[in-house]
């Protein structure tokens, strides 16, 4: 009888049954229920439900990553053919993320390009039939950000982080593990700095998310990007830990390659946000 665990004589990877999709789905559901109950004060123990869901999601992430790393580093399942399939999958994933941002830009430009739409009378009255909107009497919108202050700083931070992650990638291709680690450290620090600057910017915004269409479109577009920066930072932290563990080689480093792709995608999206929302959509001075 043939060994059931013998390596198959083909280039494809037939994934073993895994509990993590089911565990992750249940954990995400518990987290969502806890978050909704907490925000709407529906259930007294909602914060504990949220915490339990968050722990489940984190445990799923760590366990799933561990299994994938084992498949790549120890079991040798990531053949050249499998790597090609993974690259196609990552490309399609990033394409799906692009469609998310298309939706937020669409919402923004639908108002910005047609502030005097005759079919949107109430909206026109709310924004003063101009874009950027006029300051509202109720104070829910008092003006836009100066694009050449914190937004420009964050643009420089993110562009620099794109340079450092490219440096790390080239160091890895040339077998320079120290350069890989240093480049990843700088990229992670710059990503965290971007998030801190954006949080400070949000805290000093002259508008709210609710009650005004400018705030809703602004926070959805930039906030969704900010969430991607956080996800990308976690992605790079995992790669940094793996680099310290001796993973990745000049010929096989899919995990790091995908993290670099994702980070460059985040950079490009931010350039569009900065140009379209902060610069082109700016211009209303703060009302004092």
C-alpha cells in the first residue's frame, strides 16, 4: 500500500482540510455582533463579545499563517506552478480592492462634479451648489484641510515607505538579509507614522462623518485607505518576523513579494486621494 503522505508526483498543491475558514468565519461573526451591540448599546456584555471575536480572529490569522509558512518552508508545496497560481490570485485580490476604491471615488466625484444637479435639490442646498461646499450654519462642515500641511507630510511619508520596501526587496534578491531587515523596519515605522499623522488629522477635522456629504465621502475614502495601511503594516510585520526567522530566499519569497505589491498599491491609491480629494477638492478656508 502506498504511503498516503508521500509527496504527489505533480506540480500542484492539494490543500489539506483546514478548520481555519470555519473558525475565522465564526470569529468574524461574533466580532461583528459584539461591535454592533457595543456601538448601539444593545447588549450589556457586548464589549466582551467583541473581545472574544477579536481574539478568535487573531488566533485564526496566526494559525493560518503558520500553516501556510509550513507549507512553503518545510513541506515544499509551493512549486513554481503553485507560485504562478498564487501570483494570479494576489493580482485578482488587488484588482478587487481597486473596485472598492472606485466606489468611494465615484461617490465623491458624483457630488463634486455635479454640485448643481437639478435632481438633487436638497443636496445642492446643503452644499451651497458649489464644491468644495460652503460652510454650513449648523457647524457640521466648516472647511477643508490645507493639502500642503499634514496631507503633504503623509504623502512624503508614504512615498518614502515605498522606497524603503523596494530597498528591502532588492536587498533580498541580492542575498543581503541585513538590508532586508533594515528596509522592513523602516517601512513598518513609516507606516505606523502615517497612521499616527492621519489619526491626528482626523481629530482636528473641521467636519464630521455624519450630517454632511463632504464628511461622509472624505472619511469613507481616506478611512478605507487608512485601514489598508494598517493591514499592510501588519503584513510587513509578519514578513519582518519571518526574516528574523531565516525565511525567504532570493528565489522564493512569495510572502514578502505580495506584501510589497500590496504596499505599492496602497501608495498609488494615496496619490489619487491626495490629488483628487485634498488638492483638487480643497480650497474652502476654515471658518473661525
